[in-house]
């Protein structure tokens, strides 16, 4: 008689992502899409690079005034981005 493997596909995928250690890259992809959709065309056009490394998000902005403005809202941005990726992953944002 055949064995039945009763597992929810979502749980299987979460375990697979965890075992393969690809969640940081998936988080980075979600953030890039979210950034483009929510921050708007203007801010996205001035954004040169978005990288996620060791729970820190590195954002390179080409406009000094925009960079300064984003620095003021770093804490709120961390909360919004963590909510978007579904866990408290980002601890800090470095805007350069």
C-alpha cells in the first residue's frame, strides 16, 4: 500500500527555502519590486542599487536631497519593508 504524505504545500516550500538558505535573495527580490511599486517612478529613477546583506539593506541613491529625505524616514521604512517581506528580517538601512 502506498504511503500518504499529507503536508501543506506552503509548509513544504517554506522548509525548502529555509534548508536551501535562499530566503535573503527572495527578500531582496521582494524589496526591489516593492520599492519600484510603492516609492514611485521618481524615487526609483534615482535609486541606483538595492542590496540586502546580513540583515542590512543597502540603498544607493544618486540625489543628495532625496538621500537626506530618506534618512529621516529610515525607521518607518524598516517597518514597512519588514511587513512587506512577512518577517522582522531587516534590522537597519544604510543609505548612500
